[in-house]
C-alpha cells in the first residue's frame, strides 16, 4: 500500500468513526457534540474524496497526454497500480510515436527523391484531400500545393478531369496537356486504389514521356557502345594476331610449305572475319540510316492483312492459329515501313511459339484515348526479366541465326512515325504494342 492509498483509507476510517460517534450523540440529544462530529465526518469524507481524485487525476493526466500525443511529460512510477500502468502505457506510446515519426520522415524522404511525380489522395466524408505530394509532381504541373483536391480543378483542369474520369480506380494511360498555356506535353499517368475497412487512398504517379524517352535513349546508347566495342574486339583481335603471324612468316628468307599452308589458312580466316565485320557495319547502317517515311493515308487493316499474307506459308508450315480483331482504322504513314515492322514482330512471334503444342498469334487494332493501338500477341516462351530491358538494343539477340536488329528497326520505324513501340509481358507469352496518334 502506498502513501496515497494509506491517507485515503485513514480519512475513510475517521469518517466512519466520527459518524458512529455523531449518531451516539444524536441518540443522547447532545446536539452540540452531534453537530461537531457531523461536521468532522463530512470533512473526512470530503478529504477522502479529494485524496481519491488526486489518485485518479494523475492517471487521467497521463492518459490525456497519450490521447493528445503530447509526449513532453516525464512521469515516474509511484507504486500506484493505476498510475504505474498509465506511466508504462505512456512511454510505450511515446516510443511507438517516435518510431512512426521516424518511418514517416524516412518514407517521405524516399518519395521526395523519386524522379517521377507522386500524389496520394485520401477520402474523408466522401471528399478527397491531398494526403501527400512530392516536389517533382509540383514541378511537372507547375502548381502550388493545396490540401483540398477540389482546388486543383481551377489550377489544372485537364489533369483534374482525367483523374475524375478514372473514378479513382486502377488505370494506366497517356495524355497530352498544356501547362501554363505552353505547347502540349505528353505524360504517362497511373492511378492505383488502396483501400481498407477505414481508409481509401488513390496513388497517382505522373511522368513526362519525353523524359522517359531521353533516359531510355541514353541507356540504349551506352548499351550500343558496349555491343559495338565487343563486336569489334572479337573480330579485330584474332585478325591482328594473324597479321602479326603472317608478318613473321613473310620476313623469313625461305618460306616452307607448311608456312605457306598456314598463310593460306590465316588469309581465309582474315577474309571471313572481314566479311563478318562488313555485315555488322551494314546492319548498323540499316539502323542508323533509316530512310525517311513516305507518308500517305493508308488503311492499317490492309497493312496487317498484307503482312499476314506474306507470312502465310510460315504460319501454315508451323501450324500456327491466327486470331484477328481489327477495327477499320486509317493512319498517315509509310505502308512499306509499317509492313516491315509488322513482319519483324510476326517473325519473332513465330520463333516464340515454335515449341508449343498449341500455337496462337493474335493481332488487334483498336482506339484508346485518342490513339490507335496495334498489338501483336503470342502464347510463346515469353521474354525473361533478365533481358527484357535489352530487347530493343541493336544486335542483341538470343537466337543463333538472328541479327539482333529486327526489334531495333521496328522501334525506329514507329518512332519515325511519331509513335511508340512497347513490350508487355503476359502470363504466357508476349505482347508488342504499337501506338499511333489518331
């Protein structure tokens, strides 16, 4: 028993004793004594009440601090079960609060370092509020930071309407908007819904398409230099060694028959390596010196059908099932170049499904968000995560007989038409998407 409890119990006992004595005086009609002991009884009860309140208030003060997240107190244990439990809970809550604050600071710092714009909306009372927004997001749209989501309707109405149209659900699309009345820019937008029993969030990521292209171009250039260096070293190193050997033989006064045979073999190898290097340079020239497209208004459906007819013997030979879903769309493009691009995609698909028992290649044409989408999909072996970032790299191939320029040429052709060629992995197989501006 601690001191506070002892004092409270003492006042209670005094109140009981005084009450008994007061009752005794009351029965003897000794009114003065009765009055004095009655007052004493009431006083002891009041003091016992005050002592009890003091006992409880210490715990209440600590609990209120926990509720208000005021951790400026430094309470100590007093041997009082109620107060000691409150003190223990206080320091436990303080530790959890500090941990959460640290994690929040860490997560915000990580999100602030991202190179893509990120906004998180939270729903409260059927109203959306801005839960978080990183500096890149503000920089991309050139807007101030508000807590209320509705305020962005007047600042960037096009972006606001696009998010409203997604109904704050999962989506992914490209869109063009004008920022501060400048020329329209293209952006990649993704929305992700996160919801539990209590809260609903909408995560919005925004990235400039131009920035994406620049980053990928830089990476592709670095990778291309590695490939070219590798190819040149593989060709020129043995050639240089053979030339040194020929020089040594040629400097001898008498050339033996065995040396003559060695010279012939060396020259044959040098000739073979030279042709290999010339073929490599010719392939590179095709990629680097892509002719300018001759633009005409043409039917995209006709191009697909022409490419399929060209490869019809290959499809029949490999027993491949062709599935088409083709909207009648017209584009402004070079027919031969688009057809060449399609043939490259179909050849890759034929190779991908070669070992399947059921071989399927699907082609689809449809419109999406003011763009025309042409996709080629197969149910083949797919592309592993280790190499999916290298498939558009010149001369990169996993096929023994492949040149490694098919996808590179296809991508260059589509980009020459101001479009995009993207790869998407499937659960089984691959899907290549060609996007044209409508």
